[in-house]
C-alpha cells in the first residue's frame, strides 16, 4: 500500500496527515483498436499519478492521489459499431470536477492537480 493513495487508506490513517494537495487522474473508457484494453487511458494516467505522488512524497510533500475518473468525452467513439465507449458531455465532466473541488476544499485541501489521460476531454461548456 502506498501512503498517499486515498483508496488504499483508512480514515484513521488519512486524518493523521496534513494534506497539502490532491492529484486527480481522469481518462476515458473507449476501444483502443483490437489489441489494447478499454481502460488504457485510465491505467496510464493512474500510473503517472502514482509515480508523481511518490516523487513528491519522498521529498516531503503531502499529496493525496484520488481515484481516477474512468469516464471522459468520447463522442467520436459513439459511432464505432459495438464500440461500447462510455461518454460524458463536457459540461458533465466540468460539474464532476467542480464537485470534487468543493469536497476537497471542505476537507482543507486547497490545491488540486488534474492529470488528463485522454485527448478528447475538453474542459469547456458544450453549446
């Protein structure tokens, strides 16, 4: 278990640390041709988040890795026959991120780093 990974910790452990910042990986669930899994974007960005947090943790920073958001803006994959891409609207993604920010602020964490693992994730309102 890694001490900075929220999903691997208990409340007893988490409340003992003065967290300075949080890292939120987010990707997509979509087909990656015939040879790669649907979770590729999420797996990669979560691993990058873990490595970045280890790097910071080893240097004394108290940064918390949040669970990766597995859904993204995948409108281009919705037309792939039997593609089963899971897509959210850009406004939905913005709302989720806003809600996460409010939750972190309520817990005393005022800094958030977004790690985007999917090129289609646009963080602007859909018109």
